[in-house]
């Protein structure tokens, strides 16, 4: 397992895409070459994730249809980012766990989701080097949540249609009362 150690330069913030949006039903494209353009997108995704105080971000969530996900549980306040390019989950445990999941792209709502407790995955890192990772607990859940986005799937898909509809109505009401802040030149907190 290799954790990427680098100084996070505050790259440009990418604006979030909010549901409902068709991008969440589209599969992200496989990346054939990891170049500076891809690394820039990854840096921007990290900036966005940290600005929003999140633990993970799939590229679809910022309007990019490429197979990139960033994850950092920031345990004990320490940043240890993972950048996953072309992540593929190759094995899922039969043991499951339940976490209360939410998403920056689905603000104001959360749901208890059951997922495999442990996973094994392959991916390319920031430098294009093939890596494998075994994860369990919260890290496994966050990775599965973000990889789902890249596969055109959302966390609400694990719920009944009735529960999905109820949560989406709640989210739309939340967005009306709390319009999203768009970060830009006059924004002071990113």
C-alpha cells in the first residue's frame, strides 16, 4: 500500500454539481494517460474536498466524467490523501456494515447504507503507478461510495424507491432554503 506524500498546493476549487443531474447516471471514462492535466484535476478535487470538509469525492461530483476519486478520512486531523485513478474494486467481503452516508452533491440528507465491510482494489496513483489496497471499516465504505459515483450509481440506489423519493423531496426543500454557495473570485474561505 502506498500513500501519496506530497505538499498539497491549494489548487483551484471545482464547483460541485448538485442532484438532480444526469451526470450521476453516467459512467466516468477510463483514463489512459496520467499527465499533468489529470494530476491538476486530482489536486483540484482535493482542494474541493478539503474546502467542503468532506472525506471523499468522485469526479462526477465536480462535473468531470473521468475515473478519478479522492479520499482522506483525516483521522486525528492529519491529512493523508488517497488519489485513485481508474479504481476497480476486485473483491468485496460477505460481511457487511452499516454507515450513515451523505454526499456533498445531495445536501441536507443522509441515509443508513449497508455495504461490504472489507474490499480489495487496484488503481493507479498520482504518478500512474499501479497499486493495490485492502480497506475495511469506514475507509472501505467511503471508497465504495466514491467508486459508485464513477460507475453511475448513487448511495440512494441502495434504498427502496419510496425512501429515495422521500429523501430527494427533502433535499430539494433543503436546497430551496439553503442555496449552494458558488466559490469564486470574491469568496474568502477557499
